[in-house]
C-alpha cells in the first residue's frame, strides 16, 4: 500500500475546531475554548482565582494553552454530567464531581507556593513556577491531606495538550493527518 | 412498589461484547430476547473521531471503590452504553493457548478451565468467520491449531517494519497481529482505512465492535435493546431455586421488575460480581450463585507496559489500527523465564498514535513540559515508535470484588475491589521492561524507554470450573446454583493468560449461548 501523507492531510482537515456550547447572557453559543476566552465568556464553575492559577500552570506546562482556552475548556467540562465529561481525569478513576479534584489541586499548589515562596501561585515568577511544577510533577507527590498532586499535574498537562494538540489544527501543526471518520457534530464546527 | 413488565424468554444484562453474542444466538434461535443496558443507546454514527470526545464512552461515576495495593484501572477498562467497553476496544484477538486451559494440572499453578482448548476451538473458528478476522496463521508460529483467517493481514507501515528489525536482531519472531478488523469488505461491512481512530470507536464498522456485528444480527432476529436500564438485582423464585427475572432502575429512577425465564449477566467483570452480591435474599444470604463463597474472587488483570523509542526514520506512526501491526509471542512458554517468573508474555507492535490522550505522544513522556514539550511533540509525530507488552497474572483467592459501604444513587452498595498484581505477573513485567527497551535499541532507537505498569483487561470474579465448590459456573457458563442464570464475559475466565480477553470471551459466550438455545426446554421449565 502506498501512502501519500499530503493527500491524507488534505482529506482529513476541514478547518474544524473544538467548539463547545458556552452559556452567554441566558443563551448558548458554539465557541471554541479559544474564542470563549477571547470573548471573556464568564466562567461557570471556577472562581477567578482558581482560573488564574490553572491558566498560569497550564501555560507553563504547554505554552499556548492559555490562549487556546484551557481554563474555559476545563470550566465548561466541569459543568457537564460526569458521563458526558471529556476530561481525562475520568480515566484516572477520579470521583465526580471533578470540580473538587481541580479545586483541591489548585489549593494544593497554593499551599506549596506559600510554603516554598511565601507567594500566591498565580504570582510566582518563572523560576519559582518551574520549581513548583517540578515538585508536583514528581510521581507520588501528595498534599498533607493525601490529595495526589502528581495526578493533578498529569491531568492539567493533558488538558493543555487536548486544547493545543487534540484538535485538527493541533494535528496540522504537527503535520499529522487528522483523517476523521466523523467530526463531532456539536462540538466541532468543521 | 415496582412496576412489573411482561415476561420475556431471556434478559441479557449489558449490551457489550458478551451480551451481543448471547443476544444474536438466542434471538436467532427464536427466543424473545431483551438486552438491558445501563448506559446510553448509542449508534455507530455517534462515534466521533477525537480522543477527547472518546472519553464519553467511559463511566462518569464508577461503581467501584478500589482500595488494594494495586489498581485494576477500572475506569480505563470498563465502558458503558450500547457496545460496552468493546465499542472502542482495539480488536487484537489472539487465541488462548492450550496450556492456558490447564494451568493447574500441567504446572500446579492457578486453576484449570472446565474444558480444553480443543473444546473451545470450534467456537473460536465460528466467531472469527462471523466477524471476518485478519491475520496470517502460518506466520503466527505460536498459534494454536485453528482455521486459517478469513482475511489477509493488517497494514504494516514503516512503524511496524522498523520495530520488526529490532526483534529480528535479537533472534525474535514477529507476525501480523491477528485482528478483528476487516482488511477487505466482508458481509456488507467496509474495509479498514488505517486512520488509527479505533480508540474513539470505529464508526464504519470495520472493527468488530458489538454495534458492527452481533447487535445488528440480534436486532434483525427480533431482540430488543434498551438503554438507561440499570440492573440492581437478579430475582429468584420463592424457594430460591430458579431466577425469575431482574430488577432495574430506568432513567427516571423508577424501579421496574422484568420477568424472564433465563437471565444472562454480561455486565463486565466487576459489575457481574456486584450484581450477584447485591442480589442476596433469604435463600442466598451471601449473594446469588455463591454457595462456593467464590463470587468476586480470583480477580485478575494483565500487568502491561508501553515501550517507546525515538527513531531517526519517519515512522508513519499515525497509520494503522490502534491495536498495532505485528505480534510476538516468543515469550509465551510459561517456564524457563530469566528471573524464574512463571507465565506468558506477548508484544503488540506498532500501535497507531495520536498526539493527545492516555496513549498519545504527549503522555509517553509525562515528565516533559514547557517548550520542550512542543519540541517533543514535533519530534514524536514523526519519529516515535511504540509497542505494548502484556503479561500473565495469576488467579489469587484474595484478589476480590466485595461490596463497599458507599452506595450508588439507587441505594445499592458499590463494588469494592481489593487487588494486588501477582508476584509472578510482576516478575514477568520486569522481564518485559528490559526486553522491550533492548528490542527498541536493536531496532535503532536513539532513545528507548518504558511507561509504568498499567492494568489491561479485567478477568475473574465468577470463574468457571467442574467442581461446584471451587467455581461459580460450569463449562457452559451456567451458575452451579441456579440453572437458568448464566454469566458472560471475561469474568468467567479461571486464568488470565497474557492474551487479550475479548476473542475468548466471544468464543465462550458463543458456546454457552448455543447450549442455552439447544437446551431451552430444560431451562425454561
Ligand atoms: C481502550 C480499550 C481497548 C481494548 N482493546 C482490546 C483488544 O484489543 N483486544 C481485546 O481482546 N480486548 C480489548 N479490550 C477489552 C474488551 O473491551 C473487553 O474484554 C470486553 O469489552 C469485555 O466484554 P464484556 O461483555 O464482559 O463487557 P463490556 O463489553 O464492557 O459490556 C458490559 C456492558 O454491561 C453494562 N452494564 C454494566 N453494569 C450494568 C448494570 N448494572 N445494568 C445494566 N448494564 C450494565 C455496561 O454499561 C456495558 O455496556 C479493550 C478495552 C478497552 C477499554
Ligand atoms: S483504523 Fe480501521 S478499524 Fe480503526 S477506526 Fe479506522 S477504519 Fe476503523
């Protein structure tokens, strides 16, 4: 079988994007997480402080994740029924509501930032943030209460990868043919 | 007060791999069949090509509390909705080997099956013909005797070719991986186009998931499928001698009784035991079919690992099926392993890789972040190779499913899983880590590494056997205690082998379903 990579790319891409139904002013609008962020769609589940920490961490884990709307993606999914939720936390046996998992992750990072740097997590400088990420990224790192920070690292990093590389545009950036059988009708507006 | 519906011949609990086989065979035999499925009523057209969206195929609220030293990775392994976990399984379908059926009598280890490979062989042959399996029986030098595959083998891209070189260098063999994936159009289904979306579910039906083969057959023969039906208990008659149907909760939370002449539990490994234990009544104080005290015991999982390597050559790792391109079972002999480990191993070679998700490029090196991750993604998209090693676990009595204190929204106790990988399985896994990295280096990888131990496939809990004191069901997957209660799926396996469980689960279910059909008069009595 001969494989023509360019042909596959052409066939697979249709400029499709990850778009979700965001609630705005009582109505619902199909937006990509990136558009939702750009339009400052109000967050439904996360507080502004929590979102700031998540965004800062996710951006450090994968530059571009903030602009790609990682916090809007997470916020949107936290509002979904657990069965429909698209967050990878599901695979790791995290018990719903997943909102608690993210809240505790943010709280754990805040605690570490205070202990180590006497600073709020969202305000850490680049070197401090890097140090914090190294700490939470170490397998088995837990808060004194037993919350698994390394799992939080894994999930947030994966959320960042989802919005940056899990979309047809992300595939294109890697020059990987998307080759969809079916684009998700509601969530992808290809 | 529960609403009671009209009686049917057979209720099948779970519309996954095993349930679909029972439904097709029994409906085609003229039985009135109702399949009750806890999850959503899904169609092939709902299977979007996206690793992110594929997560909808997973349970949202697992009915399992895991508290043992190791995890069985329940949420990764289980699924829900029409098709079950099998809706997005990868279709890697080797056969169990003869020695897997006779572990105790041949080696003094583990358990025996109630029958030999020879007994199951015709059912494997039947299933592979039904689904249209692809492979090369001659090149699979380890393959037990069986009919040749109906279809030619799967695609081998550069990914497979490069990795095969490593095996060859070390004197190991490879063969096209046996797959329940169509390499040519077959029985009205189209051939695979090698886009690697199997993990999101194959919507064209090239992969033999339940929605592609047996559920349509069942429906055509008149079987009814109903979603959002959460079975809580199997009910028995007043004397506790026969089952008379099931109790379930519908989407609205109403309690409903569905009477039936026979019940087949196909709710996957953990849930099968949970339902039996939750069905305890005055005649069956420790749960149904549990006179042996073994319901929930001998839980097994395959200790598995991913091996990765960065190569200098373009791997075309985006091409092919998710389950891989080649297989190696040279490490199948159960004895004579380097560290004295008992049991078998196998390699699935050249899995199609996507950028994101659990088995994606990014997750292959979870320690990398920042700009280095972008660089890694770029490199990985072109040069990353991967394979998966699967190791045998041993059936251990103390690895078990019991009932947890926590309850679900219908007030039923959740399952509690206490599991530890067997020492033998752990040793095999260690051997695999070393061999895997050596193979990649021999294949020319610049860097080669392996991932952590993961649990693949879940088996046991309602094991089959000849002796009713040492097993839950007989060789027809019929419970020893209740003649019209049957159990389908890998939960009846007494041994795990290192073989992916779904082909064998189909063959076992096919045999059992034919037994039911042929002995219906006795069962419905
Ligand atoms: C990602 C992935 C890849 C895999 N790849 C392979 C592979 O390549 N080869 C292989 O051999 N195996 C593979 N497997 C394993 C395979 O999917 C399982 O072995 C198979 O699905 C088990 O069949 P089953 O019928 O027992 O369970 P399922 O197919 O899971 O069906 C069980 C059904 O029962 C339903 N159910 C559960 N509880 C209840 C209840 N209380 N009431 C009503 N319904 C209920 C569930 O919702 C589900 O739909 C893979 C699995 C996964 C997740
Ligand atoms: S690779 Fe083949 S089997 Fe897998 S989803 Fe695509 S067409 Fe289906």
